[in-house]
């Protein structure tokens, strides 16, 4: 059994570590344009479809014969869903944490990402991030996010402060432009699934989690408010996964 763990847009392979129970044979790759991976020259390589293809090509060889469990957060949930829909691997279970991608091109709740890309594009080598942060906090879209969830606002800020953020800014501009699925694709998908939602995160809205839950025919679980207690929410997710993934160990 291999557990494939996929991070969110702008994150890296360590992002879900605090949410995971003890599991065997975990593979948590950095997506293209994340971690140490280069930004592809071709913007189409940053579509959810192509990201899923690249992850699938890098899967450990033994995963093609054993059942695969996939846990994805945000963009990682979308990439994991595309792997499930491809039918390439025999999958055992799928967990979508705070899904954010839909059938739409750049849904409204993801418009913060191209805004961040534009702000990062105004910087020059040798300048600090302070100027970018000062511009960010004057935008209505950031302040709306901060009003709804301090935890979500902190994740937005990390997109600017992350190592190599300026050089990798196109991932924020390009990836949200690509839809993750079409509704009819779920007609033949029969996969035990769970969707974990956040009640207040406007970048990963509860409404999108409900849509995913309905399309997957999956149970939905709603975390405690991460804006008030992010560590408590991670511990709650870890407990939910520990119960749901019985048999994976």
C-alpha cells in the first residue's frame, strides 16, 4: 500500500506533515514549480491535468500493482482527483482536504493568486518583501480573506515570503486558470472518499467542499475553525484520517 500525499498551490511536500497519522510507505512529492522543481517553460504544463500526469509518471513502481490511497489538500486534492479519474492506478481511498479547484477557469475564490503573482512581479532583485506586503495589505481581496480567517490570510502571506516566490510567481498566475474536472466525469467513478472542509476559509470555500462531496458521493467532515486554532484543526484532521484509514497500516 502506498499513500500519495499532495500539497496545495504554493506549498511543498512537508505541508501536510502535521495532519497525518503514522502511515507506512508515504510518498509526498513536490509538484512541478514547487519545492526544488523548476517552473516549466510551457504554461500548459501547469494545468491540473498535466500536473497529475507528471505525478503519475513519478509514482514508485510498486504503486502500480498495489492499492493506492491519495490524500490531497487544495490543488493537491485536484491533482489527486485527476489521478483517480485517469484510472491508471488501482485506488483504495481518496481524501480531499479543503478542495478549492472546480470545473471553472479561475473561480472567484482563487483570484487572490494572480493578484499575488502581479504584486511579486513588481519587485526587483535586491529588494525586500516588505514593499510587496505593504501593497498586499491595501488590497480589498486580502482584507476580505483576513476578515474571514486569519489562518487563510497567513497562508496568503506565505505565498509572498516563500523561498523563490518571485521567480516562481507564474505558478500563482497560471495554475488557477485551469479547471480540475467536468461534472460528467464522476458518473463512472466509484471510489471510497472523504472530503474535509474548513468552515471559514474563503480561498478553500465550504461550498466547493460540498460540491466535491456531492460529486464523489463522499462523507464530508468540517474542521474546527482554523482561523481560531490552526494547530487544533490539524490535530482534528489527523484524528479523522487515523479513523478513516484503518487498514492502510
